[in-house]
């Protein structure tokens, strides 16, 4: 009934036209996935390139197997030599990788319309979810340097109560031969417009030493 969602591959033989059609569809799916993954996210160029190329690579590998047990074992042996030594990625990045792989598998089976529809729908959902201001996105990292003479436990509680809706001490360490403490807090500001006033109040408490208030720091390493 819905011939649009039928496979364009008939039988086991794949000619150059069908292969290029599947590869072109895989490329389009990769571009859509990369564009959706880049929305409101600090994504590296190498990761975006990987998302674009991954559907084409997966599609070609599956087409090479194409029902051949011997070729499938050879491909499995070749990929078993790869050792992924990258750091654990964010859940969003892993989801984007699975999206690219699924699109590539669909293209390899000849279901190009399903691959495009699936990629567009998931990319739209991903983009919409990325634009929704979830609570954790308002959290910020606060770094305060205090002298060793300052009892920092409870020293800033009144300021945190005035300017933040949530605050917790993440880390405290010594520096400068133990003469200074570096404190790291995870805070959530009530109003972003009060950021300067908040920092000025903190400066009066820590002896005008270094203070840093920045967006929530993520793992600097990439996939």
C-alpha cells in the first residue's frame, strides 16, 4: 500500500545507482543528525564530522555483508581489532551516535524513505528538547579563593540565601603553600541580572581575592 516505504533494493544484487542512492540518503541523515546535535551544545568539529560520515560507513559495511556469512565474519573480525579508548561521552552524544547508526542500517536495507523520516523526526525531537530550559542548565560553577585565616564554613551562607536558590560545596583545596583555600560551589542564581552584585558581595568577604562564576563546566575531553 505504502510503496514509498518499500526497500529500493531488490534481491541480493546492488548496482551502482542503488548504492549511490542509499549513500546519498545516509549522507543527508548524517547532516540532519549533526545539525540537531549542535543545537545549544558545545560540540567539537571532529564529533560533528563523525556524525555526518557514520551513516555512510555503516551503510556500506552492511551492504558488503549482504547475507554473506563469510563476509560478515570477516567484517566482525576487522571491527574487533578496533579499541575505543575515548573518554565516556555525554548521554546526548551517545544518542546522536545511535541515531546515525540506525539511519545507516536503514539505508543499507534500502529503506531510504524510512531512514529520512526517522532521522527528521528524532532530530526535531532532539532540537525541541535542547531548547527547553531544564533546571540544571541554570546551574553555574562558583570558584572562590579565601585566605587561610577565614573560616569558610558558613561564611557565605547569608549571601547564598539572598542570591541563589540552590548551593552546595563541591570541592575545597589548599593552594599557595597552604596560605589560601580554593572553594568550588555549584550554585543556581535566582536572577542572572544580580550576578555582578553577588560577586561584589563575595569580594568583601574573601579579601578581594580571585572569584570566578561561569557556566557549568563539562568534561573538556571529547569523544
